[in-house]
C-alpha cells in the first residue's frame, strides 16, 4: 500500500487486514444479458433477479457517492450482465459522473447495443470503455455467444471510436481450444483501429461449473502466439501493481495486455470491491461470502451504518482467490449474476 498524504487520506479508508487499500469499485447494474456466452451463462433457462430487487439508480448513486467521498474510491466501472440492457442507463452514467471526487468512470459492455449508445454515453460523462471481443468471425462468435451479432459488436466499436472515446480496450477471454485460432486476427483488428486488446485467462465463473484448469489458455501461451507472428513484445514498466493487466508493447508500438488471474494472480495488490446489481458487497470475485446492503438501506440505515457493513466486508477479504488450491470451490453465483 502506498503512503497517503494527509490531503489524500479519506475519512473512512477501506483497508483490509493485509494492508490493501481499496480504491476501485465495480458496480453491476443488471444481471440480464443479450448474449449467452458459454463461459458465463447457460444457453437456456438463465435465472434473473426480480426487477424490484435491483438497486435503483438513486440507491446506486448513494452508495457510489458514499464510497467516493467518505472512503476514497477513485474509479468506478459499470458492469453486468450487459449494462446497456438496463433501461435509461445513460441517466445513471450522468448521475455518477457528477459525483464529487470520482476520478474515472468506465463501462464494460459486449458492444451489441453500443452503436446506439456510444454518443449518449460520452455526452453523459463516461470516460472509458472495455468491450468484450472473443472473435471477429461470425461463426465462432455464434459458437461462443450462442447468438448472432458480431457485425453489431464491430459497429459498436467503430461508433465508440468515431464518437471520440480516447480510451477503448478490447477484452478477450482466453480459452484453450477456442482462442488460439483467433489471436492473430484479433490483434490485427485492434491494431487497425488503434485500440488495446487484452487477453484474460479463462476463470471458474461459468454457470455450469465445467471450468477445468486445463481449459485455461495461459498468458504465456498467448504471448508465444503473438510473438511468433509479430515479433518480441517489450514490457511496459509504468503499470501500477494494482492493475490486473500486465502490459506489453510490440515493435510497432501497439500495446497488448495479459490478465493472468489464474497463472499469475495479482491478489496481493488487489484494490477493488464489487457491488452486485441486487445490492450486496463482494470483496472478491471468487468469494463465497457477500454482504447485503439493499434491505438495510431500504429499512432506513444511516450512511454510517452502511459504512460499517462495508467495513465488515473489507475485513473479511481473504489473502487471495485460491483458484490454484486443492480445496477451491467456485462461487455459487455465476459471473453474470456477480457482475463482470
């Protein structure tokens, strides 16, 4: 944990028992999605939260404002499900963009609806975009997402670029037997558009819990594929320890990220917490615990009482996610329900 100046020190810093200071918040706004990617959701019969159980925009704003102004959260990423499937989503973006002290507001999206929303989102105050892109081939897209639509995703990416978003990253889930054949075309696609692509090791968050260690296409294997085609990649040194991606630069100057959550965990520097769409704090993506806030808030809990509940969640955070331990069990909630 880096030292804080008196001016930087929040009134209620979120420091866990291992000394990690939490500055990043992931906020899921919905568990619904317009795709059915096999590494995240079932093809049929997905169970969604009842709409009345989801936090309202006002409740989300209250928690974000509290965490930013009292606890020192600096960046907020909006996730899902598919966030753009939430009705009037740009309204929430505008509300959060106005939170005093928030340094960065970003979105993770599958891109299907982005062609329509890119302009309104930028106008509302969104700063950065992460767009999921596992392939640029329609047939492979359908195999992975079990829906049609790669043309819509590409149109969304291009719309975001044309709208003027300066920080766009493409996220690819790296799965053995699937991703190897897609790597080169994905890197070329990103290079042509001047955006960074990041390869994320397949994690045990699928609904069917069919994940196996041998299904992970490692960052090292991805790097070997890229370097065989494009030449050696140089490490970018200025990335902070709390940043999950290790960033590399090709000879062309194009940057590529590798998120090696399975083979090279970054847990010891983790600075993020998560808020589920139905109002619970999760201190780790893989935790078996979560700490519900919604009912207490709706029951009249004060800000200080809510902060105490959040503090309990931080205190309970484990040293690491434990994926590589023999007794590891994936969380009962799948990825789409937790929030990506």
